[in-house]
């Protein structure tokens, strides 16, 4: 890029003025616009009106000046101005009689447009008279209508270039009479090339960290990038006064509301205002979000962006989306707030404590955190002894895993104590009588029906499973048993069922070993349509009056049901 901005004496000029693009090929990040305009000039097919729209600092006014320079250049080269003839030099200096610039933000009245229309018909030294109207959306309705009249019947030697950051506010009739070019934010790689080029040509003695910080401050704007580089080159370091946003995000990851408020207060004392902090937080989170979902859209070589991506991974997508939505609402609320700090602090409190907010996104965030904790618990109990797996999960403190002390004898279950008491009182029950007749464990010789399977499952089989399998199958409900050795378990959800399927073979082997017969189990979801017949059959069976050999309210039945719902949680000495 040529240092073409001319000046007198040794007056210092800012970098964005010194290194303003002077030719179409020097435009950064707007190749589609440069290509179209250069071809239009070379083919002499220039429109009478153009509308340039896009974010600030992306080259709209600079492109308008290059177009004006090319239209009156006396030594045009394939649509590019030579930048050496008298006309080009005058346009660069801003003293050309062929180019008229008007700021519609300060000249938005109808009188300014009427004067412009009156002068448009007058001749000029060059071939074309170019009117550049910046921020055209700021014109009043009367002024816009006056401009529209001129655009409808323009003089043959006049070209209008209208620039705006908000094209939707421009009259539709004006847009329809103009060729519309949209300018885009400049990508980080292109901006880095621009800054490195300027640093070399301007002989700036700054480090790479300074360039990185200027790039972050630019947010896709070439002018903002050069202005930031100019400022940082003056200070000589990259410390600047950038708030430590990553500290706030670290506290948010830890759900430490106190640390968040303390960090925000330190930033307030350093001179940062709440609205600016809200913007910085939202942009930092956006960098992390894009780094996870679309890395090509951010500069991953920037250490700050890399940190943002790492923290975004810890937060999770659901939390990031909710945080950006919350900060967006906070920024809107701040506009009419007497103390914007309160709005920011309340917003951060909602993010660090989802339980204080009842929105669906907050509930989703809480469920997401519970799922992570559940998966962590499953990973921790994989190698846990069977007798301790469920107790470890149900423990409120969830202490570190310790080896279980050896026991001299196994503690009797509630059912065993109840049977012993009945035996002493001379009240034999069905199970006791069966044990006496067989001389062996009743569980292994009892009839294979639903009642017997439920009791055996709750008393002995479930507690003998490994820790992870035991916890997964603790939520299973036996709904039917047939003589062929088929047992149907109902589970509360599809995800739960799928995880239980991974250990189906182990459970079948355990059941087969206990009942001394081949066993096949079927896992269904209680709410699924596919299990309708089995569930209906189970409900019809449960609705009938059942008269089994064991009394319906016997201690064994009650204990079996308790142990099925809470395996290992109820043990007595």
C-alpha cells in the first residue's frame, strides 16, 4: 500500500489517513466491489448512482474516492487510476473541483439537498462530477425526496455515491435507482497482513503482541485496526487498559458469584464502565463460541482467542448461548437504567446461579450440569466393589473412594430378620416352609413367576451386580415374566434403556445362574408405543385380585420392592 496521503511540512498524520487505499487493487477484503467497479470504469459502463453499505471502517468512502479518481484520471490503466496525474493528486489532497463530499449526518435538511441539485447541473474541469454523500440514511424525509428527484433525472456528467451503515433506513425508491454494493467486515488474516504491512512501511518499533491487540480491537474494521495500532505504538506496549475478561469467565465457570462481583468491581475502579464491559464479555464469549463451532471465522493463532475457546469448552454450548442472550438483554436494559452496573451484576448473577432464573434455557443449563456430574460419577464407580457402588453414589458428600474394610460375616437383610422372627414366634410362612422342605436356599428352587423374580431380584440378584451395572438397573421395573424364561424390564427413558442394553448379557447370565435355567431379558421404555401390549398386560394383571402362595403384604414382598427401588441403601445389623 502506498503512503499516498499527501501532507505539508512535518505535520503528523494518523496511520489510517497515511495508508488510505488509493487504487482498487489496494482495497482489503472487498474484492467483489473492487473488481466490479474497475471493470465498469474500464468498459465505460459507469452508473449514475451507487449505494455503498456496510460496517464502519470497511472502505466505503475510500472506494468512492478511488472511483472519483478513476473517472477523471488522464492516464487510466485497465480501470485503475494512475495516482500521478494532476486530477488524481487533487482528489487525493481533497482540493478537486470535480469531487464534492457531503456529510448527511450534519447536513440532513432539505435546503442542503436543493443546493446540491442546483450545483449538479453546473460544469466542472473534469469529465465527471462526483458527489459523495456519507451517512445518507440520516437525511430527513424531505431531503431524501429532494435527492430522489435528482436521481430520477440526473445530469449526464454526474455520478452519485451514497454511503451508509444502515441501508434499511434509506428510501426504497433511492435504493432502487442505485447500484447497491455491500461491504463486509474484513477477516482476521487479511487485517493481520494489513497491520504487518503498515508496521513495516511506517517503521513502527512495536512487538507482535501490539499487532495482536490492535487486531482484537479492530473487530473487522480496517480503520479501527490502524487507529488501535497508532495508539498502541504511542504507548509502546500491549498492556493498554484492556479488561481481564477471562478472569470473569473463569469465575463464571466455577459458578462463583462472589468472585464475579469482586472482579467487576475492580474493573469499575480501573475506569471501565458497565456497558463497555458487557460488550467485551459478549464479544469474548462469541469468539469462544465461533472457535468451537466454526474455527475458520476466528483467528485461532491469537492467544486471547485460544483462551476464549478453552473456556468456552468448559462452559458448554448451552451455557454460552444463554450467556450471550443474557448479555444482549442487559445491553438493551442499560440504555434507560440509572445505574448500568446493577443490570450487569444481575445478569451475571443469573448466569452463575441458574436456579434463580426459571427460563427454559436456564433449566437446560442445569440439566446439562447434572448430566456431566452423573457421567463423572459413573466413571468413578466403574471399579467400585458391588456392595459399595450405590451407597457411594447416594452419599451426600461423595467422599474419595477408600478400600472397604473386611467383614467377618455378612449382615442379614431385613427379610432375613423378619423370617427369623416369624420362625421364633411359630408362624411359618410360605418361603420358610419351602426352605425347610428343600434344605437349600429357597430363591434357587422357588417357582419361576413374576412374584418370585421380583423378590429374588430385590433381595439377592441386583445387589450382586457390579457397581455401574447395579446403578443402571436399579431404575428397572419388572413388568412380566413367562414360563419360557423371558423377563421384561421397563425403564423410564430411551437413553437409560440404551445404556442398560450395553450390559444386557451380564444381567442375563446373573439371572440364569440364580434360577438355574436360560434367561432372556427384554428392555422397553414405559412411555414408548412399542411396549403398549406388554404394559397393558402388566396393568391388567396387576388390576386383578392376586392370591399367590406368599401373602401380598408379607415382609419378603415389601423388602423385595424396597430393594428394587433402593438397592443396597437399606441394610441393618
